[in-house]
């Protein structure tokens, strides 16, 4: 597919979404996309019509991002055990959560993969798309299939597709360069596109390459062990060779980096300091950066393959991606999220800009990277540096876990990402967190803070917002906070 064909399709997709074709970013448009992520469990627990009533009445939702495929509880189950249940839905944890395909897999689309297309056993024979699509359509609501690449380690054949770490050990994550992985997801999106009358597909992979992972350049706790960085499987090694990367030198480099990271985390300062020592290793082993980009390019190829598959099956279905929150914390990861490049195979991009849990997460990022690359900076100096390079103006390291990031952060991220895709047909949809769990004493959402975040996204010109991560963890009053913003801006039709 050439660039012109892409553009034609993308324009068609924008029209199909009822989105403004021009670059008009005025808030007065009534065609804004107001989305929410929701899993099958909520419809099972509360009833389909009831859930749709609540979403429309409280938050003016016009688009459902229905979690149709994942083995993770994060987007498809109830509240994470141990965190308070919200004021709706069944008041118990889904300790038996399993996951899988919450619709009905059609075997003809999975012939070229070792991964079995299993129906999620969580709700008997329920096909959540068959259940929700007609009810949503009757109300004029759109349904976008939402899926992520989270798997369980106990699935048949999964060990063949798992990533291999620096020492050749299997990891739970799957390899983007393994044909079984690529073919599974192209099969899955083709299945959804051809088997159901859906309004879009959103896919996400919250991962980065081995260099960032080794340094612990993320908000994840604990960060990945530097001996467990990926991927060094046969497919990645072959692809590396094709790109002219010396695989043995790359491995040596990561072994050196592993020593550096372990030593830094144990509190030892290299003679010339952490930052200098890191650069000494990187200059000696530029293969470290090449291996990071090997992952990023391979993920982009996956995006392009999914895009092409869906467009071939049904050109009018919009296709886009969920971009991980780490794009707000780790500048290396942000560098890899080249929005202009991504726009070649994206009708929309959901950029995570969760400001409430963002404070806790920004501080966790500082803790992680502050014990490796920036081991010579105080946490406050590190945070100040990061704010400057990332374009934020937020509170201190000590404060942000308790205050969250401000609505100004949402405004700035919306502006930045809109500028990143300016002149293309790609829509930016702002990911807003509503009650994503934070530690007990850390900042919690209020209706006002949700309202402020949604107002900020629209005032910065966003054509849409996606309330995240899932309805089953959101408190109803906070959901209404989103609706208050939309009503105030007169965006609801
Ligand atoms: Zn691999």
C-alpha cells in the first residue's frame, strides 16, 4: 500500500468516525469522540442496557473501547485485588480471572500461528461483541475492539513464541519478530474486521527495547532485571544480522551494561560517575542502541501489518494504537514514539496522559532511573531535568505522588502530540485516567480533577478522549466529572 492509498483510507476512516476532516481544533465541534474502555465483566455484572445508560448519562460516552482480547486483568477484569472496589458492579474480586478472546474466535483466521485462538472461559459462551454491538448501535454508539499483547504462561505452545532473555531463558512476553506472534495478531484483527460490524480496532503493547529496560527507564516496579532484557531469540538474532548488527557484540554490551546496573543499584559509584560510565559502555558498544531500535522497528512493523490486514479486509474500519504512559517519563521511549512516522499506519493514536496516577508514576520513574543512569543526581534535580526535557511544569518529587500531575500536563501532552501529527489525517485521542489504582496514601481522583483533565484535553484541541483504564474500576461520581466537562463545553449531541 503506498502513501496515497494510505491517505485515501485514512480520510475515509476519519469520515467514517464522523470526525472533522479539517485541522480545526475549536472546542465548539459537536463531533468529538468521547470514549471509554470497558470489559465484558461490567456488562455481565450490571446488565448491558444499564451499563450503556450509565455511560451515556454520566459521561456522554459515544464510543466504547471494548476489551475483546487480552489475558490481563488490567483492561478486562474487575478491580485489582487489594484495591477498593468501586460503587457499582459485583462487590467481589475476580480471583479466577482467565482472559482470552471475549468474542468468538473463527478458526480459519488462525491457520498460520501456533497460538491457539481460545475463547475466554470467564463468562461461559458469552460473545461480548454479539452482545454489545446491537445494543450500542441502537443508541448510535460506536464499538471499537480494544486488545493488548498480554498472554499467560500456561497456554499451549506459548513457550515457542516467548521472548528469550540475555541468557537465553524464556520470558512471559512474546516476541514481536516471531512469525507465530505476528500471524496470531493479524489473524485476530482480520477475524474481528470480517466477522463483526465493528467501528474500529485499537491495539497496544506496553513494552520497550533492551537498552531502556536494562537501565530501568520506566515507572514499572520493580523494573526488569538487567539479566532478563529481551529479545535474543533466533528470529531476533537473524533479523539483527540482516540489519548488520553484530549479535555477539550486542550480547557482550548488554553483559557490561548488566554489571553497571547491578553495581549502581548496590550503591557503588563508578570512578567517573554513573552518567559517564554509561556513555563509556554505549560508545564501546553502539550495538546497545541498535538493539533498542530493533525492537522499536519490529513493533512498528507489527502496527503496519495489522493496519494493512484490517484495511484489506474492510477499508472503512479505523485502526490505531494505545501508546504506553512511559512516553511521559522516559525520553528514550518518547524518542521511539515518532508520531509522524506512526501516522503512516495510524488512523488514530491514543496517547496515555493519565495525570492522576502520573504523579506516582513519574516519581517511580525517578526512583528507577535515579539508581542507574542518573545515580549522581538528587531526585529533585532528576525530576527538574526531566520536566525541562519533556516539556512539563509540575510539582516536586516529594509532592507528586500525593498530588498527581496537573491538568496542565494533559494540556501540554495534547498540544505536543497534536503538533506531532499536524498535516496528517491521524487523530490524537487523549487517554485520561479515571480511578486507575494508586497506593493508599497517594492522590485519588475527584470529580473536579477528572473534569479538569478532560477540559484540558479538549481546550488543547484534542478530537477525542478515552476514559481509562476500565469502567469496572471507576467511581460513578468521577465518571460524571468527565460528563461535566463535556456538558460545559457543549460537546454532547
Ligand atoms: Zn525475539
